[in-house]
């Protein structure tokens, strides 16, 4: 990990700036406010019920950067994006990480999602991970297109694997990429294309 580089200031397309840093326990309330401010449509695609304060409290009180590294983007005191690198430092999948990300509606199309993804990739490289996994629903077409452009390839589709907040079943698409190849593709991609994850960049 490259935690000593934080906090850092980054500038977005509209010349505004945000502060990037790892999540700390004191971010519990701000993170809850951020996640509950998302539209209901956005929250349908999240893995956890972020409207439950106990879920966010569990994240805040069980921070372990070796397992889950949450990078926050802050505009003033407000959290406007969260990107996480999930990994298991031990066992037969210790070389694999999973990337997840969410960006506030009013901070999309500013280059923030690309910036957040770059932070995850750099930390994946520093952690000596070989492979990154992105999981999304098969109907999240924007996410699939973006990660395909980055060089991610389809690995598997798990039928009816996801149950959303409306109790509707969805197929889960698993995409993967080599970390070193991904970083090279990302540098080229970020210079010419806007977009990231299932959120508009």
C-alpha cells in the first residue's frame, strides 16, 4: 500500500478540487450521509443496505486496510466518492483484488471516477496483486463497456446471483484483468475516454 502519499489534492475537469485519503473511523456519519444521498436507482446496485446505519458503523469500526482499502474523495467536509480495493492477504487468492466504486451524482462527468480508479490501481500494484476483478450486473451496460475498454475480459456469468433492493434477481458478470496490463491500458484510456464503473464519470 502507498498510504504515506495521503492525503492528496487532485483537480477535476471543471478545475474544482477534492481531497483523497483512506477512510477512517470518524468518517462514519459523513459516509452514511453520502451513501443515503444516492438515488434509489443507484442504491439498487450496491451490495449492502447502505440505508442501515449499523452497516456503515460496522465498516467504520472494523477498518483493516490490508483487507479492504477504502479511498474517499472529499469536497470540504462532504464525501463525494468512495473507491475500495478488496483483497485477502492470505490464502490461495492473495494475489487477487476486487475493485468497487461509487460517485455522487453532481460529481460525475468531471473525471473523478477515473481518478479514483487510478488510486485503486496504484494501490493494487503496490500490494503486489496480479489480478483485479470487477463485478457488475449484466444489465449495467456502461460499466461493462468501460471495463472492456480497459482490457477487462468476461470470466463468468452467474445466473440469478444478485437480489436487488426490490427483490428482483439479476445475473452477475465477473470481469478480470492483469494488474500490470490494466495499468498500462488505464493510462492510455484515461487520456481519451470519459467513464468509469457503473457511474458516469
